[in-house]
């Protein structure tokens, strides 16, 4: 039967149906003239006359109804008044209207999701790699984990341990990038560990200075919008389910060993994806972090404007565009040209990112405080 199905390019169930119809007779003697039981037209099918009457009543009610109602319920009431029989149900009238395209409301359009990293053009085009980092806290007292994952390659890393500081984050990022190479971008949320203290203006924190020193562009996501951190948030959930909740850990050393085994297995599974990702730059030989050096390069802030079309970053508020209120923007702080460029962002049109405005900005030259 399977060979017959392949020869005639039909499914196996079709061949089985043929054999059942033939029984013990040769195929050329099988009577195939019989029809399925029941009438050709179902008894409960709405007649064409009723459908035409429904559509006509809708047009009349829309133009002449004192109440201005011409939906399925109003049409059914009008049919009852007119004495038409049989009277279709409200749901049947709704299906008639939908079948003939006579509904005012349209279904919600499901737009295609933008590509990963759509807010950075070279990342969306898979010409640049972006590493995402996040802190998982609240596991138990004094137990935290710093997780990281590359957007295109899926290269994961995890450091469980005590409460992290900006200094320990810098040490771990430096160690990680020495081993795997440098990405083009490093993305963080707006935690003070990554940005620095929020109570002061024009703060360039330790982690940001590390990125700028290595020519890695730091990117900060919009506050209270977790969608930009989807990859790292998914990794946080997997790590908690597969490492933290799956085993009992008697010490931080045991937890770290379990986490290292998970990271090694995750990298082995994603080996092909890692190889196909955009290339990473080699770590510079003889490099050392000079926190006192003036920061150079670019910093990217993803922000949503307020009702006046202004965006807040670096402890300041910059006017962007009054017609672009409550919308996403990408703010690129250029520390060499001394300006901030604001680009419009829309998920529906991820490739269209026009320049909205350019604001002068000069970072104050002051000594970095430990």
C-alpha cells in the first residue's frame, strides 16, 4: 500500500480507502457510481434568499435606522418584524455578514516580529555581535548570579557568587572577553552596577569605561521594557530551572561547579551557531584598564520619550521631537564629536530609523572616584 501511495502520489489513507471500497473485486469491476449518504445540500444550510435578505436589511438599517444600529441582533429583530421564516440565529447572521465582507470591524493585524537586535542596524544585519548581561538576585540571601549570552551565537556564561560589585563585574567581563574575544556591543539594563550611581549627572561608570576602553559600545535598554533583554531573561529562567532549582547546593563552590557544567553543555550544543555568528575581535595584547583616562567612543541609550517628546539619559532631559511623544528612540552619545543623536525607532518598520534631532553635549572632565 505504501508503494502504491508513492507511485500515485497520494497518501496511505487514500490507498487504504480504495482497497476497502474494492473489497475482493478487481478494481475495474468496482462500482464507484454511488454517492455519499444524505442530500447534496445540507438541510441546515442557510438559503441564498435568506442571505440576500440579511445583506439588504443591513444596508437599509445602516442608512435609515433611527437608532443607527445595523448589527446581527438588529438585523434579526428586523427579520422577525418582516415575518420572514425561518429566522436565522444571531450567530448565523454574523457568519453571513463575515462571509460576504459586510463587517465594519477588522481583525487585528499580526505584524511580523522584527529581527533580533533590530534597533542596531549592523546587529540586525548580522554584521556585528552583541553580548547581553544581567544580574539574577533574590535566590537566597547573599547569592547572586551574573549571566551573559551573545545575541547571534548563543554563547553563554555564568558567574554565581556573593553580591557583585562594579569592580567584580569588570573583572569577570574582562576574563570572559579574554577567552572568547570582544563583541561589537555589550548590552545592559539600567542597574547601577552597570551605569554607575543615578543620583549624579553625567556619570560614566566603571563597566562603561571598561567597554569604551576596549572599543565595545555599551547599550542600555529602556527602563521597564524587558523585551529588549529577551535572550538574557530566557537564559536567566533556564539557569534557575536547570541549575538552581534542579539540585541542592551545599556551598557556593558546588553551585559554581554545577553552573560551569551547564555552561559547557550549552556551548557544546550551540557550537554550530557560535561558529556561524559574526566574528569577534581579539582581545588587545598588553591592555590595562585606566579609569582615570577620559572616556572616548560611543554610548547607546534606548529610551522612550515623555508626553513632550523629550528623552532622559545621563541624569538630564533632552528635547527630541514634540511629534514623537511616548515613542522609542535610540540616543547615540558621541564623546568625540560632543553631541547626542536621536533616531526614531518603530518595531513595525525596523529598517526605517530616521534622525530626529542632534543635541550638543560635552561630558564634564572630572576625576573618576573609586
